[in-house]
C-alpha cells in the first residue's frame, strides 16, 4: 500500500482533545473510531467477528505513533467490543507508562526473555476494558529474543484473552525489533509526520516493512501543511 494512502485524519492528531476525556463524556473522536473499525475489518471479515494484533509505527521517532496507538486503544475500549490490550514495544524509548501513569518495570521484554508469562506482564489501566503491557526492564546481561516462535507464542496467548491488541512499535528506520514484530502481526499502520518526513523516505520505510512481511494497512498523516490546527493540549 502506498504511503500516500490516507486511512484517517490529515489534521494534527496531537492537537485533538484527549480521547480518554471525550469517551468519558460519551463522545468518541471519529478519526480514531474510523481507524479502529478499519483494522478490525482489514481481513475482509466482519469487524464484530475478528481478533487482531496490529502495530503502529513510523519512519523516525516523534511522529506520533504513541499518540495514535493510545487513542486507538482508548477508543476501542470505549466501544465495548471486548478486552483491549496496548503493548509498549518501543524498546529504546518506552513511553506508555508515562502516558498512563503506571509502573513500567515489568512487560514485553520480561515475557520474551522467558522471565514471566505474557499474562503475568499485564497491567490494569485507568480506562475500562483496556489493559496494558509495558516494555519492561531486564538485566543488562539478558537479551529479549524476538524470534518468530517467541512472538507467535506471545500472540497466540494474548489472542485467547484480548479482542484487539495494539503494539506501539519503534520507528522502522532504527530498530530490527520493529521489523521482527511487524512481520508477525496481522497488520501495521504507518504514521507520517508530513512536516518532517518526505514521501521518498516514507516509501523506503514502507518497503523495509514489506520485506519483513509486514501487512501494511495504510498511512495516518499527521501535521499536514496548510491545514488549520487546534491549540496544543
């Protein structure tokens, strides 16, 4: 899928009011709502019937992947489609523990290196129907093994419990972890900061993901020049 293809918004995602606050008021941001239904129905099956593990990545750091993944997870949880899990797979710059105000010491790395089972690494979130798996911390001498078999085992166990699993992935340009995980997921959304990343760079990163057997579901454009923005929040 071309990086030119837009799945949801071309407006500044980070300028949107907090979806967590909107959902508590009974309102959902239509942009993230569209993304959730898009990924659930991406295999041609009815969205109500599918169980999906989907990653969100970008070309470089700071393009808004954590914002997109977090708001999609909060939106999906508010829809009551079933249990939702948000996973922090950004091994070099984990941030979800700060976003949700939870402890980040136990998580993905601990289960992939065999210290804990996947379900032992789940953390409750302040949002109903939404659970979290932080990136976790391991002994510096230990290395989490992102092998196909370990990732597949992780996904199989999580899919028995959760309806939608969203991975906040590292950028495609600086991490083999991104490509290792992306190729095992049901699909990947690609976030593009139009002010920082040109189309050629975006296409190159998409090609890298395709070579890793990633199923690209589309691009989410952020900060498109010429569009009116809301004040930062």
